[in-house]
C-alpha cells in the first residue's frame, strides 16, 4: 500500500533560514564582554592585576581621542 506524499500549498521561500535564539544566548556573551572590558579599563579593581599593562595604556590613549571625536 503506497503512502501519499504531503505537498506544500504555499511556495517555499528561497534561501531564507529562520533561526530563533533564546534571550540568554545574546545576553550572556554581552554581559561577559562588558565585564572583561571593565577589567581592562580598570585593572586595579582586578585582584590579580600587577601594574600597567600594554592594553590598559592603549585604551587610555584611545579614550580621549574617542571622547574628542564624539564632542
């Protein structure tokens, strides 16, 4: 006995893929990025910080440039 195949009544959309992410899939990486950025900007707040780092010096030099460009 043969089985009938299901046919679509509406045409399939070409090339579009719908992906739904839960809210935490975006929120958690954004929160982790913000926390790491704050640690880079204020290394004295970190317990394992030992003096000036090259990244901190770079960010300190970029910060006035960005603030001057935004004003």
